[in-house]
C-alpha cells in the first residue's frame, strides 16, 4: 500500500517503513504525527485518486529527528567592480518514519466507477 501525501508545499510518495525528510515541522522528537492531506492511495493495485484530497484517509508517522541540511554556498559578484558577497544557508528539516497507512473504506459509487475507468487506461 502506498500513498501520496502533501506537506510543506511538496508531495511525497510513501509506504510503511519509509523514512522521509520534510520541511521543518513544529513537533518534538519521538512524537506521533498525522498527515491528513492525502492525494492518492494505491491499495493492492487499486488507485484511489482524491479530488483534490482522498476523504477519511490519514497517514501516521513518528518524528525521528530535527536537523539542518548540508550547507550550501551562495556567492554573488559583479565583474570588474570589486563586489563580492559570500553567504551560506542550512535548510532545517524533519525526518519522519512512516508507521501506518490506514485507509477507511468509505468511497462513493461515483468514485469507484471513476477508479475502474482509470485502471483500464493506466
């Protein structure tokens, strides 16, 4: 079972046991976190696509670490003008272990018909 979640303005394809790095979240290390913005669920080859989100679906994870990424160097200069500026940036991130991909079985008839249509042409 896989799911596409949205957090921090980005989308992630996750499955149970994955460790993902997302934009910094205000959670302490070891705390459970729920993602309720699920865009798609792959359940044994059956794709459930949200419009725009899948209803009543949540992904549960555990915060493993809060850290900063490797430093990147930003160097600006203007040729022939003696203007040089060197700065660095370390982006903070949160490392999350995906523990559960629960999905509640409550889809409308219209959505199921649409899924059969998508499965035929994918």
